[in-house]
C-alpha cells in the first residue's frame, strides 16, 4: 500500500530542525520525545529486481518488527546501517504473517528495545509514529488516533487497523506507533491514499519468533 499511495494530506505537526541530542539524522516533531530513535532501523530487502526499503524496530522481547509487503520476492534482508543485521527469509526465527502484512526477525543485537503496550489507545488519543523516508532520515511525527476497527471501512482487507493522523511517506512501512509512555501499540503498514494519513496494524498481530 505504501508505495502506491499519494501524499496529499496535511501534517499534524511541523517537523522541527534535526535534534542532534537524539541522532544527527532524526527529524522530530515537537513533543514527540517519547519514542527512542536508537531502536528503529532502516530495512532493505534485496531481490533480483533490486531493493525495497522500509522500517524495522527492536522490541525488548527479542523480536524485530516490520512489514511483510516489503519482503515480496526478497532473497535477503538487511536491517540497520552501522551494525547491520542480514537475514535470509528461511533463517530460523524469521516469521511472516501475510494476512496482517507483518514480519518478525530475531534480534541478534543486545541493545534493548521498545516495550509492547498493555492497553491500546482510543480515538482522540495522541500517539507518535516513526519511519525512514525517501531521504533516508528517520522522522518522528505526532498524531492522533482517528479510527480503530475493520480495514474494510477504508477499502483494505486488514481485519483490524488503526488510522493515525500522522503524515507518512514511502519507506515508513514497518515503523512503530507508540503511546504517550513510548510503548508500541501498532505497526505502520500503509498510507490512506486520499488524505495521506497512516494505516497501522495493532502490535498484537506481530508474529512470534
């Protein structure tokens, strides 16, 4: 969904200048400081057709979460830059759930990760979304939950989605959505074509290792 979507929506908040206290390549929306950017990585899927980019994030339970649609026809996946992790899709622990457009990789780095939320936000709650845009910089943007329910309301096959007012772009697929405590509630899987807002799948559907 992400690659075919347009970006006509209005951002819910304007990006500030890069915050060098977090990371030199991070553009942070004002107030979106609950999300730890150091556990979010760029994902590159390698196939005979070339490469497909997305976003991945580390969880404290040893999983790395991302999306399945970035892996179509992929032979291998690279996660991260400085300490890149390389996976084959048939490696032990790699798990793909196409029905929810999610994928899990075993975390081979001992650097911690995000917690999984124990409660989900409701419509009107503030959340923060993150992803790697085309310029290869990690962006974090505040938004609000505008919908939670079947994807059929937005013309997609996902059985259970969040719609977040955060503006997203190609490459954000697989990025986390966190609540006010910085805990993951959902994973970005696409963009609503007309408005440009984020479509995300609840974290409960992320497959186990």
